[in-house]
């Protein structure tokens, strides 16, 4: 919760302006109590000469009240707009700064739920309520001070019952904290479930599992509504307690006031002032109990957001890498996804600038894992990965991903034009984009579309084939002038001829370091690589040029033989 206060006080000026406006509003309302009492006494004592001044004072107060309410509304809406906006964009950028492993620990539905559902709960239960509590406190203190000057006995009576009315509901608030957190978790679940289910729409239709999916959704929806109901019941119990105590206080003050008036110790007007002031003591106590409990109830949600805000993944980044100059050295590299088995076992390799490398091996041998570590997807490895002698972990993210690009099998597409998907919203001219399209084998596609490079790709590129998406991904890296390109089965969706042409054109770029993970063992392509790295069970078991590996008649030879019957 500590970090969260920084957000609450981020717009200090607006925060304190709001406190001033609510204080003025509270004072104006109390002034009305006195005016009411004075009016009654003026008539009771027939003091007609005081009539005009009291009417003028009343009109002035009405105007002040209107202006204060208006200013208060403006200040409050600006405070909420700025704070929620700042908080949401900050959480979003913190999520964006997470490294890939940390990000993938949670379903993206959780992040969506935090950004929308949890922030709405915080706005309603925390930001709005803080001011209401402060306003109640101000009304309470001022009224109590005036009341004390009139009758200390009544103040003692209020203090006793007010304390009881505070302590008992407070004890129930712990349960409410837990239930509110359950509610937030269930909202997260339903957001994740809905997102997953809509993403799998084609599978649901194709396998006729609509009824089962309905049940999954219904269960999530039930859980959300059930936890919401529990919160509402607990809040009703708390409200019930505070209402009972406030009614007790109100009636007690009425009886005590009547008794003092009966004894002739106070006038009728003062009795009315006492009753009015007591409503400004009882009301705030009653409201504050429920508001404070609501504020407390969001503490676990706030802790969850605090966790995201305190992510320190970029803390160790301190080295710049303006341009990749020399090599990537991998030394004694070991890595496991889980304790049971190693995905990489003592890998040692040196990738030199501008050379071309193919990584081959059977499924599950660790090829993708190795290149994911080069891309810094995971940090919990042992051994070293050094780029130009600099520890990979310590290189600034911006510099790292300016130098290295990776293209994977599944290419993400923004729901935008082909052009924007290639230049990724940077400033490249249409001519540059068209030139890259030529180099990436996209010319035929572009010329067949009425809007050319401005044609929309659809949601996640659903208007394009797998091969077309892969070519767009390659164009993305080429336009970025990346020094080091890693392809992970990136040409798998292309037919052999297109894959061959594309890979050949990449192999012919002299100032490009290329690392390609491939299953396609095609001699005409493989002979162009400077080194073929052969992996098995997380280890590099053979390496060398194509002809040397064939002559070796080892593991690579048998893999190649399996795919190409005649060697
Ligand atoms: N996210 C993950 N969590 C746990 N285990 C994983 C994860 N990703 C991969 N593995 C395991 O690590 C091992 C190496 O996987 P990796 O993806 O690197 O193999 P690969 O050689 O690229 O396989 P393929 O050619 O099928 O893509 C496999 O046994 C795989 O099951």
C-alpha cells in the first residue's frame, strides 16, 4: 500500500484544493444549523429587527454553498481524471517493461482485469471515499467543538456510543477485505477465460464443444456473482450496525436536548442547533465506518498492483551496445525450465559477426530454448552469454533489441495495414516499405491487393496466410536494419521454393549475422551456412560445415538421411 500513496498524492495541488473545498462546504452546512436556530429564536423572542440581517445572511450562504459545490465538483473530477489516468498508463508501461518470462507467468487476462476492473474498484472504493472520510472528519470535528461549547454532557454521550459504533463494524472489515480480494480474483479469472475462449473460437466451432465452453463460462460467471453477493451481504451487516448506533445517538441527543430545554438551561433555538449539530456528528460517524471499511477492503487489490509497480527487471541494465561489432560468446550455459530436467546442458559456442549459422536437431533438443536465451527471454541460467564481451543481462533493452531481431513461427500482427505492420509505426517512406516488400517476397501479394501496402491485415493477420505473415515478419526486421537476425522455424509456412529464395537472399546479405533454427534439411541451402550446429538432448553434439558433417557420418548424417532418402 506504501507505494500506492505516491499515486494518491501525485496531484498534490488538486488533492489539497479538494480538502479546502470540502471544508468550506462543511462549514457552510454548519452555518445553516445556526441560522435555523437563530430564526426560531428571533420568532420566539419577537426580535423583528434581526429579521432582515438573517435573511441576507441566509441568501449569502445559499450563494456560497452553490459556488463551493460547483468548484468542488470541478476539482474532484480533475483529480480523479488525472490520478486514474496516470495510474493506468503507469501500470501499463510497467507491464510493458516486464521481461518476457515474468510477463508470461500470468495470463494476460489478469493484466487486462487490473487495468480496468481493479482500477474501477480503486476509483470507487478508495479515491472517492478518501475525500468523503476527510469531509466527514471535518464536519464531525467542527460540530463537536460547537456542541462541546453548548453541552459537554451530550458530547460525552456521543463519544461513548460513537466509539462502540466504530469498533464493532471494524472487526467485520477483515472478512470484507478477503471477500473483496476474492471478487477481484474472480473478475481476473472471467476476463482470462473470456479472452481465451474467444481466441479459440475456431477450435470451439470446429470441434462442436460450444455446450462445454458455455459451462466453463457459466462457472466463472457464477463465481464472480457469488463473491459479489458475499461482499454486498457483509457490507449490509456493517451498514446495519452503524445505522443502529447512529439512531441510538440521534435519539439520545434528542432526549438530552429536550431535557435541558425543559429545565430552561437552553432556548428552543439552541435545542434545534444541538439536534442539527448532532446530525453532523452522527452522520459522518455512520458514513465513515462504512467508508473506512471499503477503503480497507481494497488493500489486497492495492498490494497486487503494488507488486506490478515494484517490478525491478530493468534495474540491472547499465551497459550500452550501440552497434554489434564482434561476437556473441556462450560459455558453459545451463538452463532448466523446471527442476526435473535440463533444457540446455553445458553449451559453448561463439557466433561471429556477419557469419551465418543453422541450428538443427530433433524436436525438443533445445534449439528454441538456446535462441530464447540469446534474446534474454529467460534470465535464470548459469554460465555466460556475452555480446561484444558485455554481459547480456546488463545491456540496455533498447540497445539489445535494436541490434537483435527474432522472427518466430507464430507472427503477431497488429489489426492495421501491411505498411504499419512492417514499419511498426516508425517513420519509413512508402518507397522504403515497397523496397523491403520486394526483398521479402511480398511483391505479388501487394500487387494483387487493391489498396497495396495500405491493405488491412485483419485481427492478428487473419486476412493473410501463414507464409505471408512470416514474410511480413522478415520485412519488419529488414527495414529495422537489424545487425543480427534470428529465425526460429520462420520459413516453415512457406513452400520449399519461396523458403529457399528467402533464405538465400538473407544468406547473401554480407553485413548480417544470421542464426536460423530449421527442420528443413535442404542441401542447397545448408551448404551456404558458415556453420551448422547440431543439437540433441540439450547439448551441442556436432558442428561444422555441411560437407564435413556429412563426411563425419554421425548424428547429422542420419537426420539428413531420414529427410532425404538418397544422400
Ligand atoms: N515453456 C516451457 N516450459 C517447460 N518446458 C519447456 C518449455 N519450453 C520448452 N520446454 C521443454 O524444453 C525442451 C527443449 O524445448 P525447445 O523448444 O527448446 O526444443 P526445440 O528443439 O526447439 O523443439 P522443436 O524443434 O520441436 O521446436 C523440451 O523438452 C520442451 O518440452
